[in-house]
């Protein structure tokens, strides 16, 4: 009689032998590879500005913007330690610039967005045009455009950066270069892009140079006016309040091809219904205060706080006061690939 084979031991021995040839058995990992529904390694988290502001300002005593190139504290998802990512596809950070500093000009294939958090009269130059920053302004650096930052402010200026760094890393398509000079030459006066492309008008025969919105700065004053006007219409979505997407006026599509960006207004006392979607989303409170319920987590948020809702975790928003939230996600990428899903819950 042969000794019966212990299948567990035989398999373990087999896995060890094939591993030497860089082979692994699909049947051991199939369920994890093809889950029934998204099980994001990212976790819900809230970064409270009041808790981190001192540390951010302290970075200004330790390194200059020039030496750092970009003086940023990365908002790293606790579930994605070591990845510099806030969701599996997106990066976020808080950038500090002090009076008189320069963050030198460079370009990269990663797209970037800025949402100004505090301080006025810092500026960024993008592709030959400068824009002065004010709190709540939404500013875009399209893929492969020169950009540098500076500050004429008399105090610190901070903004939230969002980039598609993890996505570009995943696709192995990143390129970057330095201009060599600190600042790029300015080719147009400030305000040119907004007048030319962002006033419900468009140059006759305009041919876009790239997929990103030619309006590279969306001033908060205009955004806030639009929300103020719409708030009077009394048609508030039970899940989203009044939620508008920043768009490329040349296409009607997203302002940034790889990053969906929205602003939403919630009335005082708003008790939002939960929804979940496959695009893990970063929220930033511009005004107001409230509570975000994300999966099993509950976070209270106040102005300048940033929180993240991972893919497919039910999320509801509740406003103690009139509230404005900015948000960004990889939704345009998922939609282009026909992968995006949403569920609106009761
Ligand atoms: C970058 O260029 C900026 O231009 C901010 O402000 C953050 C993170 C990684 C790589 C490039 C900026 C960045 C970045």
C-alpha cells in the first residue's frame, strides 16, 4: 500500500518548486483577483487642518520652496502606506509657499490641480500665463505644461494639490523635466484665458492643443456666485445637494482628462442620503461644517479639512451650516473605460 498523499503538503511543496520559475497558482488568489465588488485597500480618513497646520508651517522653517522644489506634506492614505497615494489612483498634498519664495519651473506628464486653502497673492504661472490665487480658487496644471509658483503675499499661502501620480505610475508613462530658469516667460496678460475661453465665448476656429480645459483657473468668486444663484432654485438633490462639475468648455467633458472635479453646496441642516460609487473621492471643505459618514466611519469636518471616501463605500454628507465642498476623483478615467458604477441608497 502506498502512503496516502497529504494534498496540503503536496501542494505546498509544488508551489515552492514552481515559484523558482516565477509561476504561481491562480486558484489560490482568484477570489482576491476578481472580487465580487471593490474592496479598496484605501481606508476612509479625515485630515483636520487645525491639527496639521502647525506642522505644515514648521516645514517652512526647515526647508525653502526652492530647495524642496515643491514644499508639500503628502496626505497619504493610512491603508496605502509608502505609496504617496490618497486613493489607489490619486495623490494629494498640502503645499506651503512663503512671502518672496519661488518654486522653480518644471513640467511633467502628470496632471495637477490646486484648490487654494488659505492666503492670497501667491501666484502660479501655467503655460505662459500667471494667475493670482485666492481662497477657494480651482487651478489646473495640464499634463506637460511648464509651471512655477511664487508669492507676493505677506503671510503663508497654502493650497491642496491633487495629481494623477499613482495612475501615471501604474501606466508607466511618466516624463518630467526642469526648465532651467526659475520662472517661465509670460506670454499673455493675467486673465487672458478666463476672458478668452471661460466667458461663454470661444475664439472662432479654436483648435485645442490638449485635452485639458483652456480655462486653467476657475475663481471661487464666480463659482460661489453660481452656487448662490442655484441655491435659490430650491431643487437640492437628496444625495448631493447642488453639485456641479468643472468642465472643459471646449469639449463639455471634464476639466482635466484624468481627474473629475466638482463643487457642491449643501444647505444648513442638509441630511444627505448615502450613495456609493467606484471612484474613490477626495473631499475638501471650503466653507461650512458638518459630518461625513463613510462606511463605518463618521468624521466631523470644518473649513480646510480634507477627507477621503474609498471606492464603493457608502458615503453620506450632513451639513450643520451652509457648506461648500470641493471634490476630486478618477471618475473620467473609469467612465472612458465604461467601468464606473454608482448606487444611490435610500
Ligand atoms: C508638482 O509639480 C507640484 O507643481 C506639486 O506644485 C506636487 C508632487 C509630485 C510631483 C510633482 C507643483 C507635486 C508635483
